[in-house]
């Protein structure tokens, strides 16, 4: 008898676990032959690019849609309570276990009860093609609903094709502090499906949405095109580009559809105000490469900038230590401290945590393991003097 091999590197984002099945639609196979799904994520308040002064007047605003929640009208405690009640009602029983509703044997064989639940027929619409059906494209214009193509249950090297809570946390911060990003030039590293870049485009001027791998970047670009109804009226531009942390130079090979032009490279170094990265710290080698990359990029910036990093502290029991540890998170904190203590005479880095006191715009579980970090970057000498 052949031995059975179990794969232990398959992971599934909690965002997809807790999203009701009715929100998932399988639409195609990607270039790697993986099933691609579309999930709906509703913004709980109308997206507007508020200025700092506008925020003082938000407390008087009311919404006509009972499904929308204004961050200025509802405290974080009430939003969290609504989220908790929704999850409890839909997913959990009295003991907190997953509640799976099943039909009785009689119902299973009853034609009269065929409508007891909605039937789902997964259909592959296309295979690795740039294709949107007219029905899907039209449905994407629903106001305040972001629709993201993604995969589920991937190996570690493909986790960028899933949606993670860190992206929602960063999106919440952007929507609550939109005046900080108005008309900025933004670089997102490890953008994955493009969720955070799409939200950032509601306020920023230019967003460089970067990752590595043609199939992933293709998915990201499809998401950006499909969600123009979210940011299109702002005049913002999202450019999907390859940025490999394991390489010291930007990709300028014109055979690569996601290469950088000379003009874009100059804009990156001369005009970028903000860097973003959402939940990309799960592998020590990649974390090292990430910090080396941002140090290299930031050292060439002409102007001060700010970096925002979201991270989820994931607890794991390891046989090596016979204890519950957060090795990937610990290494992230180590690299963060090294960056802050760096004295190269060229750039100063100030690191501080961001309190998660801002309310939620998006529907997800903001667990206590989620953190947001801010790095203020100040060039000590101008780029022209280096």
C-alpha cells in the first residue's frame, strides 16, 4: 500500500473562513490552474476624501441606508458589538463552536423542500484569460461594494492571492484618516490582490501597487479594473508594477508587462510620500528581504515619507520549543528595532505603534493580534548630496 503524504503548508485566510459561502463565486482558473473566486466586501460608509477640517462636521451626518454605518456617528464599541453579533448569529452556537445547519433525512429526499437552501453550481467561466462577463461587470458597479478575485487554500508561496485581515486594518486606517493621504504618491509592497491600493485610490493621487509573479499581478490588475467605481471619480491612478524584494533593482525589462519606465522610477524616488505593506511578515527570509528593500528605496527618497505596516501576531505551537510562540512576529519586531536604531548618517527612522481606536469601515473580525506600525522617515542629507 502506498504511503499517504499530508501537506502541512496549505493555509486559508480567516477572511475567507468567516465570509458566508453565498459571497463566494468561482469565476475561472488562473494561469497556474488554481480556482479563482470573487468575494464581496461592503464598505460600511460612503467613501469620501475628507479633509482634516471636514472631520469636525461628520458627527452631524446621518445615513439613509440601514446597512451603512458612519464612523463618525457610531463608536468603535458599537461597531465591534454589531460585528460580534453578526458572526454569532450566522456562524457560532452557544458554546462558540461553528454552527453548521443540516437538513433532516426527510428533507433531503423531499422535492417540496428543494428551495430550503440556495443551490450553488460552481462554474468555470474562463481559464487564464482577461475576461469579465457582462453580468459580472455590471454587477461590480454596486456602490460601496468592493469585489476581489482571489484564491483559497494556497501554499505559503501563494498566500498573496488571498485576502488577509491586515489589508482590512490598513484600509480602515486610510478611510478614517483620509486627509493624511490626499493627493499623495503611494507605494504598496506585497499588494497581493490589490485590496489596500484600491481603498487608497479613493484619496491618493498615484498608487504603485507592487508584488511579484505575473499570475498574481494579473489578478491584482483585474481587481483594480473591476473596482473603478470605488475610486474612478477621484481621478486617481493605480499602476501595477513588479517589485521583487530579492532583487536589488527595479524591473525595467520591457518584455515584462509590469516593468517600470524611467519616468515612473524617477517619480517613485522624487515624489513618493507613503509606503504601505499589509500582513506580509510570515517568513523570516522574506521579512529580511522586505526591510532591506524599504531601506534601499527610502534611502534614495528626496523627501520625508511615512511607512505604515500592518501585521497579525500568529500563535503557533512548536515542537522545537515545546511552547506557543510567535516566531515570525518576533522576527518582524527585531527587524523593526534594527531599522529604528540604524545610524547611517543618511536617513533617520522613527518607529511608533498606532492605536487601533479608529472604527471599522469594512466587515471583518478585528482580533487583538492585529497591529499597525508607523515609521516616520526623514532624509538627513538631500539625495543630490549623496
